[in-house]
């Protein structure tokens, strides 16, 4: 994709023509993977970043992906929409996952996180949120967080 055009399908974020920067944050086009377009990040071998798989057709999910992208000062994340072709070939641990029902994250060693656990994994690596990540380790909080996550996920297309 060149800097002057964005993909033309309606899942694309952002849908406007692009300059050298794609978002209000400082990430350049080569650092952004939107609409399943090729990225300059490696596609095989060891996972060097936390891979975040999100529903590219969900506006709430795209907004959260933009938040992660703009606040990822350490370059810790690779964000990939679940609609990206060949995703299962690259990450076989996703074969039994319903990728459009909840957020998924794959850690550096290939460990898989889903739902509230994925949110915690992401928050623990974002500068503004990692100071609150300890809260998730308190007894009962992961269960409560997953219940809240499931409630929002089930209604996300209605509210957002």
C-alpha cells in the first residue's frame, strides 16, 4: 500500500487518504497493519512482539487497537485483524479459537491469552496502564473481569 491510498473496503481504519502518518500518533505506515495489508514485520520465526488479534469489523475493537498502537512507545505489539488471510498458518495455536468473539494475544513464547486475560497481558505492557495491571492478580478479579468482558463483547456491535 502506498502512502497516498488506503485500502478501500469498509473495514479499513482509517478510511481517509493517508499521508506519511496513518494516525494521530507517531506510527508510520510501515509500522501499521490495517485491513490485513502486508506489514514490514517478520511473518515467520520467533515472536518478537506481543501479537494482538482483534475483530477488524468491530468499531470498538478497532478503536482499542488504535489506542494500543498510539501508546505502544516500546514497540511491544503487533496488531492484526482476525480477518487477515493465512492467520492460522502463521499462528497454529489459534486453530480452535473463535477469533471474532473475543480479543486474543500471543506472548513472546507463543502462549495464548483470550478475553480479559488478553486485556491484562496488553495492559501490563502499555506505559499508561501497567501501573494498574497488578490489580488483575487479586483473588477473584480475573473471574469478575472475564464476566464483564463477556458482557461487553456480547453487546459491542449494539453499543459501539
